[in-house]
C-alpha cells in the first residue's frame, strides 16, 4: 500500500473518487470545483492535492504550490482511524470541535450547513478506505 497522500495514493484516490456516484455525481449536480489539499497538522504544506472539476477528480498527486480551496489536516493516526472506520457527521463535527481535524483553508461550518456538500464530504472518507 502506498504511503498516505503520496502521489501514488492520490492517483488511486482519483480513481476511487470517480467510481463513487454518491461523491462524484452528487458534486457534479452542484457544479463543485475545488482544489483540495490533504496532510498533517505540523507540515508546512499539504502532502497531497486533489483537483475536482464539476464533481469529477481530474488529477491527484503531490502538492506543488497550487492555490487551494480546502486544506484539510489531521494526524496520520487520525486519518488512518477514519480510513479504517469512516466517520459520520457527528464524528467529523466532534473531530473538528476537538481540533483533531483542522481546515487551514476552507470554511468547514459553511460546508456542513449545506447537505449537498456535507454528504459527499462524509462519503469521501469511505472512498479513502478503498485506496
């Protein structure tokens, strides 16, 4: 298995993202476009980045200075827990409130208030479990 958020891992994440209709199709319905960074709290920059256009992941790889719409951070331990057992809405809310999940870029509160974005965000964790 490739290291979490490595270029190889991110390439597989692209494939799994696009294979999940509850993620890619749901986001296509709202015209979701975003560049999302993933990484660890103490790192200066995210490890991996996913580019999404109209709900579909078009690329995934190493972060190379792209401008981010979202930059999501958690400890490697925490990411691995979520990958082993994807969280629900309450679990993510608790993780955010307790500081286990941090958004260096992006508005977590606004996203959670919009079910058209919140449900796919939660689904992305079960997609990670398939990588």
